[in-house]
């Protein structure tokens, strides 16, 4: 067994469920899960209840981050037709904008072209626009990035046709970036047969061809690994229909380091995908004196070890090649051997 030292990882796609979904996760448990996974900075999504589509809701959310968070947190504002006039003020308080072009958990879907145009015209130009775009919606996002000459980041790309379209867009110099979620790399449609609702998320798991295409593009087209950490309780997952989404903060790094052991990716590339690129793309601050110590060896992911409030992961029982031993954030040991040591509210708000 040996130890590896990594920079604090950044996860630009998490659902921390505040406000309105605190029975699934809150800033205390969600950021504890982040530290347990070697993640020292997260960006939180706006598909809450109410959704984060105005500066007033964002102010309330910031107060709760300041009270509870143990790692640094930036928030996405959400685009909606009803609150479109709020974008400029929301833009002063959010780290980035999220636009949902497809159906998923929550009601934040945008279908109207005038709303999309307003987003591109009125969202602060120095802040990223991220899109939930599946299948042909990826082409809509690339077109908007081209017409309005501003960057678009595509969330959780999961299909061969999508990653190939983004590769072509990048080849033409268009300002697009993308992330891939670990569940789309380490699970596939066959796992849905085994796990049912516990492997149901949006976008759904891919075919073997989709999974192979994502791995093939990890070395170049893919910019970030982001978890789409989307907690729902076991009881909710047993409803019909179940809400889509699975957690990921605590398993992302150890799965990627297992791929390093198996010679599927280099450690340097993992650091690019989980630290360097997310920081550059979303213009995130440097965290001084921050590092993650990882122990390599043979370990097993267990539901019982999780910090997330929902207490389950589709990777329960999976053998992995690493575990997070210690996390130091701004010089303080905030996580060690399974215990969160950071004081509530010691995480900073990123704007
Ligand atoms: C997410 C959630 O539960 O908030 N669910 C999911 O399946 N990914 C929503 C989302 O990111 O689309
Ligand atoms: Zn998401």
C-alpha cells in the first residue's frame, strides 16, 4: 500500500437539495460527502423547491451555506421563463447559470426560444452557462454558443452521438466544454437490469457503444468528471415512478483511481478532469494549502460508510483501488479516516 497526494478536487455538478429537499441532503451532509470523496469545492444545482431563479432565493441559500457547509460551495442560478427578468440580479450572486433543455427531476425545463435568447443576452458574460442537453438538444446548445459567441458547458454527456458532436464542435474552435459522470463510465444499461430504480438517472445509462465512446474521448474531448450527485431516499426510489438520480460524491475519485490502476487513464489526466479543468472553465478560486491524501490498495465501497443523507449508492459492494485518508483545506485537516473534522460553516461561498 502507498499514499498519493492530490490537489483538492472540484465537482461542478451536485444537487445539495436546499431549499425544499432537506430530507434527501443538506449543506452539512452534502459537503461532508464531498470531503469524504476528496472534493473540496462543489457547485450546487438550482432545481430545488422553490428553484433558485431569483436573487432573493439565492440569498437564503447563501445563508444556509454559511451556516452549514464544510467545503467551499458555489451555486448555479436556474433559467426559467417566469423569472427571466431576474437573470441580471441573480447573475451577481450565482457562480453560473443552468439551463435544462430536457425533462428531469424538478420543473426547470426551458422550451421557449425567447427565454433561451434572453439567457444568452442578459446573463453576465464572465459567468458560464451550463446546459442539461440530451441527444439533439446538444446541437441547440452548440448553435446558441456559436450565435451569441459565448461559452457553453454541457452537463453529464452520456451518448456516443453527443460526445462526437462536441468533438466536432471543438475541432471547429467553437467555445464548448463538457463533463461526464462516473456512473456513465462505470455502469451501463445492463446494470439497470440489476439495480432498477437505483440505477435510474437522467440521462439514463448508456449502451456498451456509448460507454466505450465516453472512455475513448476521456483523453481529449471530455473536460471534466462531475458526479451529478443527485440524492433521493430509498423509499422515494421505491415509488412508481421513481425520481431519477443517484449519488456520486463519495465514489467518483476512488472509481477514477481504480481506472488508473487498470491503465485506462493516467493519474495526470484524472487531475486535469477533476481539478485543473473545472477550475479553469468555471473560473473558480485557488484553495491555498489544500490537498487530499489517498491510500492505494484493495477496498470495497459500502453504503454503511457513506456521509450522504440517503445512505445508498449504486456502487455498494464495488471493489476499488483507493480510499481517501485525509483532506486538508486551507491548512486545516477537515477529514481523516472516515471522520469529518471541519467546523460547520467553515466552507466558503464562491460567487
Ligand atoms: C437530477 C436530480 O435528481 O436533481 N437527477 C438526475 O437524474 N440526474 C436532475 C438532473 O441533474 O437532471
Ligand atoms: Zn444534475
